[in-house]
């Protein structure tokens, strides 16, 4: 049986490739379980500094597996710990980049939005077409899409099921950048390697602080930022980073 998730490690970057290409990487229970398991493990791996989640050329993921879900009852849906599973991504301390080529629809778009940022191939198409199936987004689409692109666009996309191309997604703030499809992985790896090369405590602090801004008032967020800023001066890496700058050399971070 083929693996639904392929894990590859390149230096300090872990790449998780969704691997159900014939079903456009539809997210079935097995794939999700496997993805979340990998993310939980990588989150605590000292040799990994950044995670990339990607799919195939045609699809990042075309949504939750409709064939698997179609006959499910309310109890079938509500009893498993779906939310806890997805929290492996939400709770991961390492940065996670979604490298999106082709379709990122429904749960696929939600998965991309759970990641810390999206690098989109020029072929990427984003959408929350759940309304066409008489359901709604259920793993964050109504919340994260609205925060990313604003109420008007989120309402229009979710209520009509319309897809958004890469250019519109970048303009609207959903994707960080557009990259030609044939360069997507090479460019994503460069970005991921760069992040993975920085001092891990400062990467954690930056990610946590930005995520906090979604949860709290500006005053509380600024206070939180200060609380995570000062302890960085207790790290060896801060001394090394600043010494390297003054000595005009590359820093050698030890992640402590
Ligand atoms: N599920 C299962 N199979 C899918 C699929 C999906 N979401 N998307 C595509 N496939 C399969 C197709 O059935 C087809 O399989 P075969 O017929 O060859 O066996 C194969 O992938 C190729 O697809 P197409 O032949 O349709 O390819 P096209 O290029 O013509 O069209 C398309 C590509 C992406 C436009 C089309 O496949 C499509 O519209 N797909 C469905 C997109 C969609 O509606 N996505 C939203 C799914 S609902 C939950 C929270 C959230 C959710 C679930 C649970 N809980 C809290 C528990 C999320 C729900 C969703 O995401």
C-alpha cells in the first residue's frame, strides 16, 4: 500500500508531501492521521527547523474526501477527535509553510491556511466550495479566510463557492507570494532553509508573537511581544548573532 504522506528531510527542512494524486489529494482519515502524526513528531525534533507541506502539481488538496464523508451520520462526524488532530498543526512550534500548486479547496484550503504562510504557484486555485455540497467549512475556513482576506471577499467566496486564482490570493493577502509553478519547490526550499538556519528560540518567539496578535488586543499583544523579546537576550545565539554582525562574518547558531 502506498504511503498517503511522504516525509523527506533535506538538511534542517522536513517536507511532507500529500500523496493521493489520483484523488487530487482528497483528505481522507488515513492521510490526516498520518499528516498530524508526522507534524507532532517533527515539532519536537531538534534537527528540524522548518516544515513544508505540499501536494502534487495538480492539487495541494481538493478538500476532505467526499466519497468517505458522503454516508456519514452526525455521530460519525462528531465523535472522532477531528479538532484535536488538526491542532497538531495549530500547536506546532516550528514554522510550517504551505507550498500550494493547483487546487487548494475546502479542507485543502483550510489546511493551507492552518500553516504559517502560503507560497503559491501561479497555477494555484483557492476556494471553499462546501456550500455546493450543502455543508460549510468546518476546520477553520469561515474564521481563517475571513481574517486573511476580510469579510466581503470571504462572504462572497464561501457563499458562492467561487475559486480564487493565485494573483487574487496574493493581492487579497491569502498567499505570501506567487512563484512560477516549475520553481515552486526550489524556491520554497530556499525560504525554508533560510528560516531553519536562524536561531530556533528567536524563530519560536517570532511565530508565537505573530500568532498572538490574532487572539488579543493591541495593548496585550505589545505586552506579550515584550515578554518574549527580553528572554532572547539570555540566549547564546543572541550574543553570537550580534558578535557575527560586528565581526562581519556568518553567525553559527546553536539554537540555545
Ligand atoms: N473528495 C474525494 N475525491 C475527490 C475530491 C474530493 N474532495 N476531489 C476530487 N476527487 C477525485 C474525483 O472524484 C476523481 O476521482 P475518480 O472519479 O477519477 O475516481 C479524481 O479526484 C479527479 O477529479 P476530477 O475528475 O473531478 O478532476 P477535474 O480536474 O475534472 O476537477 C476539481 C477538479 C478539483 C474541480 C473537482 O475534482 C472538484 O470539484 N472536487 C471537489 C472539490 C470540493 O468540493 N471540495 C470540498 C470538499 S468538502 C470536517 C471539517 C471540514 C471538512 C470535513 C470535515 N470536520 C470537522 C469533521 C471539509 C470538507 C470539504 O473539504
